[in-house]
C-alpha cells in the first residue's frame, strides 16, 4: 500500500493522477476463513483491523450485503464524546475518543477529526443537577469534562439564545476534547488498512443463513455461496435481531429509525457541537458550512432510511427556540439510519448461545462515537474467546442477571 502524503499528492498532480491505487481490493470469497465478520460498517471494519493489529489474525473476511459503510456509519451526525455517567460506558467511549485523536496518523488516512468540543445544555434544574453529577463522576473516571454556567455557554457559542421562550439555558456539561469526524473517512480508512493486511472485504455479499455443528458455528450461507469459518462476528447494527435469528437465538433489541438533516451551507458561525435534550435536538456545523441537525429516534419499530416530515418539523421547531437564526435557513437533505436499541440503551459485546459466535450490537444512537473502542473490545473478545475489561460488563447475560447499565436516563440524553 502506497502511503498518502503531501509529496504523493504533488507527484500525482504532475502525472495527471495516473498512479493512484485502489484504496482496498475487491476479492472473490475463499471457501474458508479463520474469522468472518458480518457487517462492513465502522464497528465491523474496526474489529477486523484490531484483530490484525493487536492479535496478528489476518485470515479474516468482512462481508457486507450492500456497499462498505452504507449503513449507519454513513448515516449519522458524526458526534464524538465520552461524558457518560456509568463507569463501563465512560471507559469504552473514552477509549474510543482517545483512539480517534491519533487515528488519521495510525491509518495514514485523514478522518478529519475535529476536537471542537461538545456542549450538552442544561435547560431545567433537573438537568443542572444531573450534569453536575456527571461531571463529578467523569472526574473520578479520568474523563475530562466540566460544568459551565450560561455566560460561558454564550462565549463558546455566540449564536445561541440563552433566554429561550420556554427553556432558558442554565448551564452545560462541556467536554472540550469531544468533537466530530468524517464518518465515511473512518470506514474508508479502516477498510484500506484491513485490505493492506491481506483481509478480504467482500461487498454485495448478503448473509442468508448461519451454519453450525454440535453447537459450534461452522460457516455462513451467502448470496455468493457458502463460506466456512472457525469464528463468526455478528456486527450488523439495526439488523442484529434478524441475523441472530439465523443463528438460532433472540436478542433483546428493537430496531428504529434515527433521523437527521442538513441545512444549506452558510458561512462559519458555530465551532462547537451543541446538544439540547430538553427540546431534543443537537447541532454542529460541517466543514462545508452545512448545519448538521438531529433529534430523537422514532417512537415505533421500523427499518426505513428515508426520514419523515413530521419528525423534521418537531426537531427544527425545538432547535429554533434555542437558535433563532435557523428559522431563515433552507433544508438541503434529510436521511435516516436504522439503530438497534437495548432496554438499558447500552451495547451488547459478548458471546452468544452459539459456540464461537460473537456479538457487537445495541449501540442505539451512540454507535459512531464508539467505533474504535468497540472494535478494540470486540477484536479482543473474538481473538481470546472471552471478553476483556472494556467489554466484560456489556455481555448478553446481563439482561438475564439484571446487571443493567442504564444510560437511557444516566447519560442525560439519548445520544
């Protein structure tokens, strides 16, 4: 694999860009691999990458029914933060955030990581107490956050109206080292690195069945024929429940659409990420000038990726209360991603009832920010057969044993 650099760009410019290689290969599937990863989204590709980098396992295939990164990885609002309340959540999200900081250099691919800071608004006295509690917990966890007052909020984000008609801004939980990254670039960077290690990334290859023998996984059926494997990782986000049924077990997850939209591009006016749970909306400005806007997940189970007008109206109406300038902008496009929700809004990373079959799912609305940490933990699980310290608390068995990691309330926001 040729390294990308300023010198490489200059060299290719002189020869009319005729020397660029494909970023990753598109091989035909082999009859057998040591490990098969189902799902070539961010978590699937990160898992494959860390299997090679951390554990030296490269006889790996990553199967994708559509195109690489065409699911939730390319359909999110790119927010990266780790200011969660529960210790297991803070640990894995902080691991991901710290890996994001140097990921461009590690992958030799610019993921456009921007540590612009994430601000979670407190607009009720209940939220003030909740975010102050989270700030104290983060201090004990080694996560750098602080609670700031309304004057500091206005300083960090001048376009905000702190005297809202319904909910004034009373303060915020501020994580200066949070931010955003380019979602597609994260998937492309991992894919390029995996392909360079000799792993096979096979697109347009839908898994239609999971084969087993004596309680152990033996392979998968696909639209490109049967493929055998010693170990199998199921990392398919919103389709986790459907793929689990193929393997013979059920999951405590529900699939719903999470919608987002972007405005027409405007001049730079906002260099932080703002999340407002009381009115339920969050916003940042992209490098192209678009205002990236998102809200809550749909209140009913579905697999749509189109979005809906009533949800846009609800989200934009709420954000206009806090950002009056939005009222004059036009919407450029909208979309939806299919997220898999667990009852406690925390992920599942662990073994399954089928031997040598492993699971990474249930990230709900927080999957993108966790990609490096989730991939790191899942790779350790698959390589060793047992979860490491990052994944141990997120096992499937916690729902049977009542060991919930309840972030639906503790995080202060669903995302």
